[in-house]
C-alpha cells in the first residue's frame, strides 16, 4: 500500500510539473520585414530625429504594396502560435495609428516647445506592446536545379533593441511551391533553437526584470540643479535611493552630475499587481510622482522614446 501511495504521489508531482511548464508565460511577439529587406525593395522613408534625417522602413507602404509580406508573416506567425507564443498584428496596429489623425509626431514642453521625438517603429512598438520584435529577411535563389529561398530571422527586445535570438537557413530546391510556403518550410527546419533562445531571454527577464533606460534632467531655466541639497541630501541621492527600492534586486547603473542623472541597465518589474506589462513610462511615473510630492514639490515633465526609454525633466511641464 505504501508503494502504491508513493507511486501516486510521484505521478501527481510529474503531472503538476508538466502542467506548469506547459502554462509557462510566453513573450508577446510582433513580426516585421527587416530593414535590409525594406531597403532592397525601396520601402523606406525619411524620419526627422531631432534635426537629423534618418531613413526608416515605411511599413504602411510595405503592407499596402507588397504581395508576399502578408502571407510570409502569416506563415511564420503560425509556426510561433503553434509553439504557444501570442502574436501582435503589425498591419492592424499600423492602421490603428494612422486612424488617429490628431496624433502628434512630437511631444513638446508646453512652456518652451522642447521635444523628444519617436521613430515610426517606436510608435508601432508603443501601440502593439510586444515584448519581442521578430524581423524576417529572405531572398529567392535561382539555379539550374530550381528555386530555393534563403532567410535570416532575428529577434530584438522591443525595449532595448538588443538582439536576443537569430536563425538562418536555405530551403531545398523547389520549383512548384510559392515563396511563402518555401520560406515556411525553411524556417520550420530551424525554428526550435530560435524558439529556445527567445524563451531563455524571456525567462531571464521574468527573474531579473526588464531592462530600460531612465534619465533625469533639468530645464536650464530651473533655479535648482540635481546637486542641490534638500534637508541635507542632494536630489541625486534621493533619486538613487528611490531607484534602489523600486528596481528589481536594486539593479541599475547611474552616472549623475549636476544637470543629468542617466540610469542605464535599469531592471524594472515585468508586470504590475494587476498582471499588466510595465514599460519605461509606467515605471517612471512612480519616480515622477515621488519628485512632485513633499519635500520636493517639483514640476516634472515625462517624455518617452519607445517602450524602453523615459526622460524626466525637472523644473516645468
């Protein structure tokens, strides 16, 4: 009887362990064509990044004019869905952004007009709230034996733009399949190591926190600076103490001076108490509220760039 109970208990442990593994939280993904793919097909546009002209992919034009991209994303997406990864539809999010005609390209100070700009990709990431952006590049090869398709699949953390997974390969020669099917088959042969890299990165974030950048600045019209003492302690010291208490495991790297406190490798919680994803803006609002309260009572402007960077500017809104 004792052996039977042990066997039953062991079976239950295995059941709950496997069930918990199967329900492991997965990162939300968004699939887009790579910058190089867009450049080769002339789907690029100029973006004004605070006076500096930069070329960026025109995803709206891609989805409107290319006949293969929708099928390719659907095929690759189905492979990820089969492995339990939730997908954000980039095309629908772009349409949603376009429909908001009142959306400004810049966020400005109401007093001075100072601004911080967002790239079109940052806007898309802000809207979609995907944890990871997957970029796909492919090329059709024609030989005497028939056609094949080569691909590069890269995954980037949507908050830091750091590469977290990559895969490459070439399909077998095939003259009958359409390109999206050939590409799907080529990716399928290489997908499992790629998925393992994605999940490893996400699991590390669940343990160590999501990485963002937070900068505290001052307006040059402000009568204080970040080394001004309040109740015997510099403002920078108050900021660092708040960060120590509110980051995951107190992890961040700060380089403070009188005008700027730039904090990098800031590890913030993945989710709030309501299980909603936390981004740099939401996290920084906590510090903003702290600095607006006693004993500081500062005016604090909050600006963001994408999901992973926030700037607090002290002295005015």
